[in-house]
């Protein structure tokens, strides 16, 4: 299953593998250009370029994992003819392929950043790993829940994909949360993606100034989403396979 998904993801269409790299690179380049035009050189005490790169790569890890898991049931109907293949298997495999691809994409982009003279070595690699793992697991949990909802209400899939744009804007990816007035800033801290993305930046730069974020809040959402997703997959397994 993993090999099949990997081949389809990287070579399913002409230059499919290139688009996986070009999409985040274009986002990083455009937002860096915008902040450069505004003559903003640092965010929270770190280079604005690294601030954007880390935020983009972290969000893309979540988003791609969530979207691919969302469509895992519809894209692998034929495999349910084999009794040993369960719905959760295809969801986990799709999420694993995204983690695999984002690992090499991140290495490439950080390598280019290093050649440009930016500091790309994390101060706390373990914190970075835990934060990225939390974002990936939350993407998997989000995808499990939404994929079941899409099976029950097919048109809901469009709504879940549309939600990615607001999340992109309110997760501190392109604009620091410190720019937002205090009453509304506290509301945004309810978003677990804020905690994951800011923890990645903190792992790379220990002197980074940010809001009060925590692993406990991020992993509470991870456990909750995974538990709900697994319960739905277990309880509705026959219906998921037969539809």
C-alpha cells in the first residue's frame, strides 16, 4: 500500500513530484517578498525568512496530511476487496507518505536556506521533532474524522477543504499573532496549530519571542481527534467499506 501510494503521489501525473516542492516554495517566496517590501527583517527576534520557512513547512505538513487522509477512503475502494485491508490502513499509509515527502521537501528547502547564509540548525532538535510529530498526528486525526463525515455527507468534503484557508490565516503562518490586539489574540490560542507551529520555531531558535504555547494543549487535541477518528472508523467500518 505504501509503495502504491508513493508512486501515485510522486508520479501519478506529469511533474507531480515537482509540484510537491514548488507549492511550498512559491508560498515562502511570495510571503518573503511581501515582508521584504515592508522592510521587515525579523519576527520575534529571528530572521523573517526563517520565520516564514518554518511556519510554512509546519503548516503544509498538517494540511497535506489532513487532505490526503480525508480522501483516503474514496481513493482506495478497490483494496477493500481484500479482507486484510482495513479502512484505517489506507488512511495511515496516506498520512505516512505525506510525512515521508515533507521530510525530503523540508530538507531541500532548508538546504537552500543554508546556502543563502541562514541559520537552519535547530537549538533543540527534540522539541522540533515533538512539535512536528504533533502536527502530523493532528493532521491524521483531523483527516480520520473528516473522511468519515465526508462518507456520511459527501458534500461536506468541500467545506473541510475550504476551512484550510481560514486556518492558514489564523495559525501564525504568514502574520505574527503579536500583531493582533489582545482580546482577539487570546481567542486564536484556542487553535492547536498555533501551538504546534510556534513550538517548531522555538525549537529552532530558543531566543524566539512568542506567546504562551504548550505541548500539552497540542497533544490534547491530537489524542482527542485520534480517539474520535478511531471510534468512528471502528463503529462504522462496515459502512465505510460497503459505500
